[in-house]
């Protein structure tokens, strides 16, 4: 929760007692947040215009105002946990964002050309940067904290749980759709004796993984999932479905169905939202994950309809709060090494990203699901408690 690299302003800005200001005070008050209050989660105003930007542009305006240094909160994660926990922000639907909502609904923003944008903007930011923030395996997805006391343990527990849920056995050939830096593939090969093929749209990730895991039976491809056309004994997709987009969910499921052998198991690990009819967050879309689109449980179910039997769905979204806070502590501690290269505005952007997302998971505003699917149903049933 450190704010050690944020510029300090001793004199807070006192806004005029306008109608909009009173509405802001009322909204924040329902979350037990004060403007210029003494609690670490209170909003500290540094310059005028923050309420106006937030009400006219939603989180895009609020996030950009934060990046500009117009407001702050010592515990930004708790600010968002309290605010989103009220569910009142769902009622703020600025007309200025109508075009953003319509484009998400009507356009395919994740076609094969646009799908690569997130790799270039986000995942190709730099392997050194991510190595400083993540665990030793470079696992950029939610850890499993039930018996873990640190990030390294939580990520290993998650990887092992995925292997067990997939019922991996030596000699199996496994596909990883959206393989990242290869942490799952390497863990599965080293501990379960399998061979893996992974596809990613990030050049940096593929190059890093190919070099690090050259000694293992792993194949890393710079390839779109829609180009896959071969069979595998099992499929994992860990933290990639958030980039598929609602126009492509059915296509994605058809590709997975085509690539999975008759008796295989498919594990889909994804962040999810509570509402089907909602637009992607405009700030996250602009600054962090271009063209991202969180699915609802209903949308995943629709996409899998008549293709897969849903054997299991496991929600451990509260663990993403702990994961994001661990990432932020690592990022914050490593920041002096990247400050000259990336600058203060990037620091504020990344702080806002990690801590606002931690707050959203803490408030249970968004979820983390692991779905286990089979093509025709597992004959003796799927029993997670036996894993």
C-alpha cells in the first residue's frame, strides 16, 4: 500500500459547495469515504475538476484524473473496495461513453488484427519489468492462496491444481491457449511428464520462454488461437479468455472442441463479471488491456452450449486480491530501477491498475473462475475433492 513514490502535497484542494460536489460527498459517504478526510482510504483532492471528470466519463475520467495527480488515496485498494462494494457506481453511465459501450456490443474488437494490440501494448512492455513484479516463473495470473503464505507458494499451488484438475499423466500432449511466459507448460512438463504446445500473441513472451525452457519438451508459437487445427490430450487456457471478446466466444469454444481429444479435459481459467450486459471498463481498455472484455458466467455457458459438458466451476476470486497486492508490493519496491525509463505518470497508472483491481476483487465486483469441461461427460463423474 506504499505511496512512497507519489509526490506529496501538504495543502489539499477544497472544492466549491456545488450540487455536483454534494452528490460526490453523498456517494462517497455511503462507502464511508470522505473527501480530504483522515482515513487512509479517503479521497484527497489536489486540484479542481475531479468530480466533474468522474461523473462525465466514469472510471476513465477518475483514472485519468488520478494519473494527472488531481487526487490521491493512501490506500487506493481500500478506496475502491469500499466504493465498489456499494454497487452504486453501476448507476453512473455517462453519455460520453455511449460510443464505447456500443462498440463493445456491436463490433468485433478482437479480430485477428486487433487481437495482437494487447500483446504489443501490455505484454511486450518488457520482460525485466515483469520479472521484477511477478514470481520466479513469471506467472501473470491469479495465485491460489488457501495454504500459501507468499506469492511463490500461491502460484505453484495454482499450477499444480491445474495439472491435477486436467488429470495429467506422463506422455500426454497438452495445449496451452495463451501460454504467457510458459509457467504452466514448464511446471507440467517437469512435474507430470507431459509435452506441451503453447500459443501467444506476445513476441516478448514467446522469445523469453523459448530461451528459458529450451531443455524441456515444449513448443512456443507466436500464433492466434484461431489458427490451431490439431488434437491434444488436454487443454489449458489460463488468463487468456479475457482477451477473446464476446463476438468470438463461440469461435473460441469451437476451436477448443476441435483440438480436444474425445476423452480429454479442458480447463478454462478466467476473470469474470457479474452482469452479462455491461461494457468493458473504459480506463482499463485505454491504458492497460486494449480490447479486453470480461465474460459473464452466462456468456461462457452460451459459448459452450452443445460443445462441452461443464464438469466443474471453481470461484476463488478473493485470491486475486492477495495476488494483486503481492504484485504491487514487488512493483513498488522495484520502481527505482524503472523510474527514469517509464516516468511518474506510468507509476501512477500502474498503481491505479493494480490497486483498483485488488479493490474490485475484494468487493467481489469481479470474479476468478476455473471451469473444467469435457466433450461428452466424464463417465464416472468429475470429483474435485479427490484431486
